[in-house]
C-alpha cells in the first residue's frame, strides 16, 4: 500500500493479540472494518494525486479556455481548478448561449417584461448587468427568488445569460458602493452615493437555509452567486455578500444555499 496516510491509520488501529497461549506468542491484527477504512483512505489519497495532475494540465490549457469560453478568467483563476468541474462549467456556458437564443425565439415577450432576457441593463466594468434580479425558476417568496448554485447556473443559461465570475464581482465592488437603508440594499458604481445615476442596485434579500429551507437575513444581508467554482472541491462556489457595513466579493459558500442571482451579458 503506497498511501502513507493509510499505513499510519492501520498502525494506529491495529491490535496485538495472543496467537499461541502456550508460548505467549503474539501478532498484530487488523479488523476487517479498519482494513476497509484504510482502503478508502488510500483511494482518496490517490484521487487527490490525480487531481493535482489534472490541475497542472488544465493550467496549460488556460489560454485555450480564455479563447473558447464566453467569460473572463482572472489572473488567479488557476487557483480554483481543484477538479474537472471548471471544464464542465465552461461547456455549459458555451452551450447556454445557443440554447438561450433558442429560448428567446420560442418565448417572445414584451420588450418591457421582467422576464425578457433582453430587458433593461446597465454597462459597468465592460459588461451588461441586468437591472433586476433573475426571476425565473428557483424558490420564490415575498417577491424574491432564491437559487442553489446549480439552479442559478441553469436558470441564467436558459435565458442566454450567465452569472458574473468572482473577479467580475470584485471589479464591480471596486467601483464603490453605498447602502440604501430605505430600499434595503446597496448601490454599486456610478453615482452610488448621490443621485444613483449609472449605478446598479442589489437588494438585500437574505438567503434560503440549506438545512431548514427557511429564509434568513432578509433586508439586512445580500447574497449573490458567482459562476466561479469555490476553493476546496465541488461542494462550494464563489459568491458576493454584503450588508450595511461591508462588502465581500470573494466569499466561498456551500452550493446548497439559496442565493439571489444577477445575470450579466458580454458586450
């Protein structure tokens, strides 16, 4: 067994038993359940080594990914490649722009409709940001929609749009923002601290708990998904959160939470 972790586990869990009562001879014994656990540890360690090799390979494909994918990859993007989820996401985004165009053709709506994929947008940081949160699918309550990360990715894709990347949320926050205590949310960019001209408003709709399914922090915190997979594996994704006193665009959240979604389009 090449796994040092598995070897150490067996060493720590072995039991010395007497095999000859006349001579007192003893031997080390490993119980079946401990042996199975050691195998699991060895397999996990082997999988981690495979992921490390995949990460190295994926780094060399970064320029290809930038050319093919309709997203902007930040300079530190390679840090988020923990497994092959990135590649799957890129393929989803590419296919999404095709299916989104078909969705618009099959579902004509009035130009001023809230469900129109081409509804009002504002240009900030080289992107077209929707002026309203996504309101198709997810879990709806009190006029707000909440999505798990997978639901958010699919819902945005279905209308030919996408979620902002972690770096794009950061760029938006770098424009400055101001809390609006009357509307319960933050204005980003433009004249965010005065007449709000050229600014983007994000309501603080709170979140939907991954355990109870109940809403929490409504009107006090805003939580928004990014398209970037999170550090540490496939259970997390990047997100933005804010409240009256601070903004955090590089948060890492469990994908099972229900967050708000604000879509973007490339110019």
